[in-house]
C-alpha cells in the first residue's frame, strides 16, 4: 500500500478503516493509550488478557524500520485499567509524513482512549540531568519544522487552532510525581525539545535548545502531543534521559548505549507507569 498523503485520503476515513480492522480482533474500549519509546516496548508484554495486532494487519498503518521498535498494537489491562499500547512508533526522520507519525496515536484515541501516555528516550540538554534519570515533560518546543496538523483541518478530529497552553495535563503530572515519590525516587521535571534527527544534535544545538529553555532533546513526542490535544485527549509525557547531550560529556553518542541505558532504567520506568495507572484506576485522574 502506498503511503497516502492528506490530499489523497482524509485522515478520518483512514482512521475509520483502521478502527474497523482492529474491532475485528478486539472489542474492549481502552481508557489509556501508551506510546512506548526505545527500551520500553516490553511493558506491553506484561499486560493481562493481551490481544496483539501487528501493524501490518491494520490498513494504512505506517511501519517503522528502526531497531528496538517492534511494530505491534497491544491491548490488555494493567493495574485494572484497559490499555492499548504501541510497541514501536514511526519517526519523521524515516521519511514518514507528519500525519503518518501520529496515525497510531490518533487510532488509539479513536478507539476510545481519553488519556495518552507518551514515553521516549532523550538526551539531556540541561547539564544537571544525568544519564538514567526519568524526566516528567512539563512543556515542549516543537523544533521539527513541521506539524501533525499540516494541511486542511478535519473538523471531526478537532479544531483548526487547538489550544496548547497546558499541553501536558497538570493532574496527570501530579499523579506521576506521587507515583515516583511512592517508588522512592526523584522524578526530574523539564521541557522537551523535539528535533527532526536522525543525527544526534551537535554541541551547538544542545547549547541552543538549553538557552531556549529545553532540558531534554529527542526526535519524537511533540507531533503526537499536538495530535492528541487536537483530538481532546489528555497527555502525560515522560522521557528517559539516556545520555548527556553532545558537548556535555566525553565520548561519542551511539544508539546501542542509548538502548543500554534505557534497558537499565526500565524497571523504574515500568514501576512509574504502573503507579500512574493504579492511580487512574482509583479515579485520581479526575
């Protein structure tokens, strides 16, 4: 199937076809959508009563070619909450359109999810952030040069000019901080800058985003947050700081190291996710 642009087919009709295909496999309505970044895909394997649908079985669903990004939609329960998770996401740097980058998230929201938990691996731009820390995203800078809302607006998905004054939900941020405190670790807080990639940032770019107010830098998440807010879903964003940005430490950056660090803190990350989901189950999200 060729990758469609918004010109040749509306996103709403693409989503309708994908929803129908998913409903042939699964009937449950998810409450929470999870986008699992580098090193976190395993979390989906721990869901109870799992139903797994490979992206290839969902019409028009874009697929990733990046190592560590599996490419499956996984339904199930965690801490009593009905969830749907993307194991693997596609990125702009692979040549996907902004619409394709957010298609999976839009699909999960269309399936019923009202809360989106977006996770990623990121580099630290703030020198105070150490490799292996988890950072709660409080706001973002979209420096990708594009938007997931490019082109004509589809009113049935959301408004032409969505408000982004509180892109990352305050109540969900409180739940994440409480979950971290229960797990006895300090959850860092900061601003995430989304860049195009796929090359890691230069030392000058790391200094630039830090001067602009960013604490962490990565190649995902910002377009998804825009799309989720467009559709009225609430967003919680969490970064795993897998390395200090270029110029802040000795040595060169390498994807295998990023994955190693993500693997090392996976247990803490999963504990945090479970703590947040347990609070959502208890009705604390409001």
